[in-house]
C-alpha cells in the first residue's frame, strides 16, 4: 500500500510494474514504472478508439467507452499520472530518463488539455472522423478466427459507440463547441457508403469477410462470414443510418456559424492550448502571424527567381495560371500519378544513403487514397506501413508538386521517420510509438528542402513545386492565426493561398477547411522545419569540418518524436560530443 500511495496512479499500474518499483525504488525506476504502464493502457484505449487490433487482437472485442463518465475518468487518470511524474525529483534522474520525462510530460499535458476543453465533444473535422477511422481499420488483414470473432464483436458494438459519440456532439452543440457549419456541406458522403442497406456485402465493414486466410477451415469461414453479415446488417448499417440522420437533421443545422477557435467557449485559452500541443512552443498568435508574413516574403522572392529561370516571360499571377492549366503538368490517370510517385520514391532510394547513415529495415507501399474519403482528403499522407496518394480530381494534383509530396510523405519523410522511430529499441515504447506533430511535420518539410541537396528536383517547375509547398506551409502560419485569432473569413484564407501558391483551387479549399476545423495543427510544419534548420546551421557552425550530415540526421531520427525544446537540447549534446551520435541505433 505504501507503493500505491507514493505513485498516486494505483488504478493504472499493473502488479508487475509495482513489483519492479518495490524492488528498485530509484527515481528512474519510479518514472519507468509509470510511463511503461500508462503507455500500455493508452495503447489499448486508442486501439479500441480506432477499431484496431495490433495489441492483443483477440481480446479487443469492444470499442472505446466515450460517455461523459469515462471521459472524466480519463482526465482524472492523466492528471494523477502527471502529479506522480512531478513528484519524482528531476535531479535524481539519469540523463536518459530526464529526456524521457520531458517527452512524456509533454504528452500528458496535451492529453489533459484536450480532456479539459472537452475536445471529445467535437470528434471530427473536415480531414478526419471517427467513422472513417473505423472504416479504415476494417481494411486491415485479419489473421485468425480469434481476430475475426473479436472484429465481429466490435461491429456489434458500433451502435453503442456511435450513440455515445452523438450524445457528446449534442453536448458540444449545446455550448457552441462544434465544427463550423460552413465546412460541413458534403462531408456526410463518407457516412453513406456504410449506411446503404441494399448491398451489405459491399459495405466497407464487410470487406474482411471476402478474403480469409487459408489457415481458417472452409466451414469456419462460412460461419464467420454469416456472423459478419449479420453484424453489418444488424449493427453497422443502422448505426450509420442514425449517424447520417443526426448529421443532416441536427448537427448541420445547429453547428456554429463562426469560424475562429477563439469564438468558442473559453476560445482564447483553447486556441493557445492547441498552439502549444501542435508546436510544443509557447508562442502567441501574434508572434506566429508575424513569422509567417516574414517567411512568405522571403519565399516569394525565391519563387520569382525560379519563375525567371524557367524562361517564363509573364507576371507571377500569369505563371500561376499557366501552371494550373497546362496539361503537361497533370497525370491523365490515377495509375500514372501513382507510378510517377513510385518512380520518385525509388529515385530517392538511390541517393538517401549519402544523407542518412542508418536506414530502416522496413518497407512501405504507395496506394491511392480510398475513394470514400478522397474528395475531402489531403493530397497525400505517409504512415509507417504505407504512403497514400490522392488520385481523385487529377486536375488538382499537379505533377510539379509530386516530388516534394513524395519526399515529405514517404521517404525520407513520414514513412521512414516512423519506421526508424519504431526500431529504436533503446527507447521506451511510448517514444517509439508516439507522434509529436512539430517534430514529425517539421521533419517532413525539412526533407522537402533536403531534396535540393539530393538532386531530386530536375526542372525549374519541380523546384517551383517545392517552393510552393514551402510557401503553402508559411502561409499556414498566416492563415491559421488569421482565421482563429484575427477573424478572417474562409474566402480571405482561400484568396491568400491562391495569390501566394501554385496549389490547385480544389486543393486550396480542402486545405482551408482543414485549418478551420483543426486549429493549430497547420502551425507545426513550418515552425518545426525552421527549428530543424536552425539546429543544423548551429551544428555546422560549431563543428566545422567535423560536421557529418549523415550523423546529424541520424541524431535527429534516433530520438523518436520529441518536443522541439528537447530536440534543441539534444543537438547541443551532439555538438558537445564533437558530432558523435548519442542514442544507440539498432544493429
């Protein structure tokens, strides 16, 4: 009982973690007992939220409980966990555990802030939603009868889960905490595919029952298929029909008519919390807006120089119109775009070893964004296992942007970074499996620029595509703060991006709606990239001829995903070691 009182998170700690603490009561052991156990608990919670089954798949037989009482319990749990972490004397921690503490505290503070502001009452935005997240989980390959049985149980739990989501959204509507109405029109299309009772076998949630692993006997396959069809007809379809009716009849008509995060209840504090979460920095909206304006001016000068290098004789607006309309810059088929993306990825494969010393053992694929979400989805998104490219509306997918997009989303961007993070066996699990936007998106934008050193941009148009992507991220600093702090309209934000970037109009509208409905997230890219650039310049200046670009990148990538202040401290240590790596990389 003494151990329980000291830790303060007794409900979350397992017997094995408590035993480890009792055997070794050092500060390091206390911290490790807390973050290891909480991370395992959190992983199961998040797996249930997404219908995933990576962790103990046969036991995840229900979705996350998200009613008000469960939300209060999570807030209490994370608050007590943070108090337990803060009770451990920092000066008694080893250098490695001091880093772990800094990363872990940042995670806990973000989780607590989201619970306090009741972000669960607004559980979707124009980019992502709980229902499309579940549908995406349904595309994963199930491997055993036990996994199928757990999946069927989760399907039968969808009605309860969606009911709690609707209850939460009603509470959000009641207090004016909702997605802005202006961004909602047409977003119900992603619900429709799972709400149609006419062809249950075509329902996205039925897909796992069309292809069974050969290890499951035929008679058992038939039984599981019948149970799956029953779950789709009896739970999945009615739940989506109810959600669709709620969306159209209640949410859309009663959603707020304002756009700014600061216009919502306690909005100024809420927006500042989102800035902190997505940038890991204590910056004001005014500071960020000014930084964005300065970057826009700098990048615009570079774009003008590239336009002139291309031989174009007209004005900048005429050049943008030329890029948006000339057919040479657009793929004629989705397969053509995917093959170009694959070629770019393979081309960087032959170069990346000269810039990063340790490369991942894993591989990723390049696939199209699913059609059910493609109309309102971003141009691409990279993950550990795969890299998605949007082939919907090809006239809005210019090929001159594709090199920068592939570098950012696939390799050496998100896919590679996430794979390498997962392979850092010397790091605790919560650092290998977590993602901090300022670091991850900052790295993604940084490697777009690294592509110049790699020789990836073969024409002035490709280089202009890279510049327009950098300008796009600089504009985000202006647009995000413009909308959520200065009261910009949706059209103001669209016009600003149209004037300053070569992005297609459809892409611009999708992105602006994303910024409106996801306050702060758009800030992480440019602020993260600028920090990595500063750290590299600092290391180059301090180390001189000892600076090794491969070692620098290995140092950055070996950290997993960390807050920017932690990254800065680690680069200082890298410099103090004479440019030698700190964290041990895997063999």
